[in-house]
C-alpha cells in the first residue's frame, strides 16, 4: 500500500529503465508516508513471483511475510529508544548496529533472491555509523539493496548521498491532505494540518488536547502564575521537553512571520491575537528567544529538568510581552 499522493512518485520510480540501484535514498518531510512507500518497494523487491518488475504478486510466502512485517530478508535499522517509559532518550543509530546489520545481510538470502535493508531516519546515524555504511555502499553486492529514508537531506554525509539514487517524496497538496483527514474522521482537520506543517500522517498522533490548549491560552495572555502551573503540569505528565519545544517553536515562528507582515502557518486560528501581540513585542529579543529555543531542540529528547526549562523559556516570553 502507498498513499494516494505518492502514486505518481511510484510510477516515476518504477518506470525508470536503468539497472536497479544498490541504494535508494527517499527524501521527504516528516509524516508524509516515506516508510510506507519504502515498505511497498521492499515488498516488490522481495516478491518471489512478481507479475512484472515492481509489481508484487500478493500471494507468495514472501508477500505474506512482508505484509506481516516479518520477512527474514528484510532488515530494518532504526534508532533504539532506551527508555520507553518516558521516551526521554532517543538514541542515534550507532556503529555497532550498522556492523551487526552488515554481518547479517551478507549471508545468503533466506527466501527471496536478495536482501533489503531499510534505514530510517538515515540522518540518525552518527558519523562513525555513516562511515561504516559508506564502506558497504562503495562495494555493492548483487544480493543486497539499501533503502535509506531521510526527513532532511542536508543532515546526511555528501558521500552517502552520492552513492544513492535520490528520490523526493512530496508533501500532499493541502486539499488532498484535508480530504484524507476528513475521510479518517479527524476533527479540526484544518487546524491540525496547519500545526503539523501539512503532514497528514502526523495529525493522527495524540494531540495532548487540554495541555496544548492550556499552553496556547498562556501564550495568548501570559501570566506568571499560569506559567508556573503549566511547567508543573508538563513535568508531571512525563512528556518529553521536545513536545513543548515543538509547540513553542511554532508559536514563535508564527509571531515572527506576522511581525514581518507575512501570513502565519502553524496556528491560523490565533492569527488575530498574534497580530495584536506583535504590536507590543520588541523584535530583537523575540529573535533571541527564537534562537534559544532552536538551539535547545536537538536536546529535547534527553533528560533535562523539564520543569525548569519550561519555566525559564516562558518567563523569557513573558518579559517580551511586558515590553521591558
Ligand atoms: Zn509475491
């Protein structure tokens, strides 16, 4: 299965007459269906009886195993979440994991005529892991095909990119994304799609309803007591700081956009209030706060003092709006 907005991409990929590449690199915004596309591709590559190239039969044992996500010739490499309880430590793909994968995939395929390795997101490989993978990509094997998935092309080593056939998977047009969400009975589809930057598959994630609303209420009318309360709520809910940073980052981007006379993107329902706020906000401190939040984003999954971080950032925001 692939999403309707990727049908055209699928035609393009499969109509290429060149020899199969040793590695594909699928690039696209988070939450548009890259992994689903990659699995569809791997199913076709592993099918024992394809009706034509890239068309899996859907009946053979390999197709059955692929549909169960348990094909022995499919190897998926993803970052390991060390602490699943509070999801505060999202690890990188490290060299040990890449080495283990290399040892395994060079054995003879068990069922299909080749093995497929899915790496996602490829940018989560650290430098050592990426270099270990590069060595394999430099010595292609006829029985192994790599499919790398990346949200951000810029965070991959140029040497890795140059070894892959790169393929862009587009974000669906807004009308198509909204149609998909409405079909899935998502409430407030327009607001949610805007908040998730046009990625329909992120919208079905939990939206933290009340806490997010409480947070937005504070941003529209910040008060110290409310800030202290929400910092405590956030901490007690054991949510990672990254979630707060995402919400706040998007709000600041919207404020900056409005201050520059542009349309805001993420919170269209608060457009009027954002316009009122920027009347009194000093622009330079606003940019400084935006930079501060941006710099914290890479640490959002690590254990930090969440309460203190939320308090401190929101107090900076309060100062902005107090015009001091
Ligand atoms: Zn098949």
